[in-house]
């Protein structure tokens, strides 16, 4: 299960939730957690706030042949779709790797595409460094002796301020509050699933990276840079620290969680990860919700 499908995560981000299960006999072959949400009488299936992905979790048998993997996924996703509640409005992001677009089309769902970058942590650190852009490696070398890094989850409020400043500079508003972040932080710390890496030059905070993880994958969940700092150098060092930490924890992949922002994409791409696409299931069969979206602009 991805960290974003864990019960404690859903408790932190959703008012109420349930899970659809797929079974073969007594064997559970898949699970699809979903939020229970209704606004103005309209049933919604939406990815909860601050949750990058919330798609079907497929539990492949260990002895499954590679040639049968897609068929197993297809059958499991089809069973899970039958267990999801009816909803007039969908806006649900699936994690990378789910490819059963035909099933979703048969339910009259549209599929938009988003992107992320995935780094294979099965490679050695030397290979990971060699696959980076030269400018990124140069930044790491230049700052290695000047910046101290520590895990400081108590500085979440400072990250919130940094992040708010970054979005404000792009004329964007935050759709969440510091208490929303604190609920997730408290739950993640209680389940040993995160660190808040802080880079300091002397006593001044340069940048921060919130690193989430599950058993298989590390995630760049959120980051922020001191508005007084210049460039992405400290962020580069923190991301490399998070990548190295994920590797030490035995994770197979590091997920940058992507961005459609050209500048952010270029920064993530410099670490040598592979571009991965993921689907967002969309539908709006509610006249009331269409009017609401038009009014919202």
C-alpha cells in the first residue's frame, strides 16, 4: 500500500472514508480506499486535499508470471470499480503504473494525464550521482561543507510560511492550512513515515524538504525555500539527502511527485529520474457542480 492509502493518512485528510475490496475466494487481490464526500447533495469521488494519488492497490501473487500480470491487474481493477460508490463528480488521481484506461472509459470517465519523475534506487549512489545534471552535482559539492542538515519536524510552521511565499509569488493561493499540515505530520511521525529535513547555514534556515515514505518508496512531499535565499542549491542538497535516506531505508523508488510547472519540472529532471505519467479520472454529470465551477472561475 502506498503511504497515501494508509488508514492513518486517510484519517488525517478525509472526514470519512471507506475501501472497496477485490477477492478471489478468501484471497484479497486488491483494495481501493476512497473518501466519502457529498456537497450540496452531490456525491463526489475526489482525491483528498494534500494527497497526490489515491488509486487501486493491486496485490500481485508472488508466483504470478510476468505475462499474466496485466490480465491480473485488469480483472482486479474491474472488480474494484464495481465496489466504488456511485458519484456524479470524479476528480481522482491514480498512482503511476495503473494503465487500465479501457475500464475507466467503459464507466464514461475521462482520463487526464499528469506527470512525475521516478528515481530507481536499486542503482548505487555513484550511479545516481553520475546520472544527475552536472550543475546539480556541482551544487552538491559546493554546499556539502557549508550547510548542516537535521530532521526538525517542529519547524513545520516555518515550512508553511516558506511554501506560502513561493505560491504567492506565482499568484496562487494555498488550498490548505497549517492545521491541515499538522494533522498529517502528527500521523506520519506516529507511524515512522516522514522526516522534515532542514538545511541551515549557521543559524539561518536556507530550505526545507518534507520527506514521506512507505515500505517501497520515498516521496518528496513538500518543500520550501527561505525567500532571502537565492537559487535552488540548498534544495538540491536536501533532495539528495532525502534520496540517500530512502536508499538506506531500502526503498526501491524515489518519487518527486511531479509538476506541470516548467521550472519545477526542469529542477526535478536534473536529478536523473525517469518521467512517469499517471491518470486522473474525471467526470461531471452534475448541473449544480458545473454551475459551481463556472462561478468559481
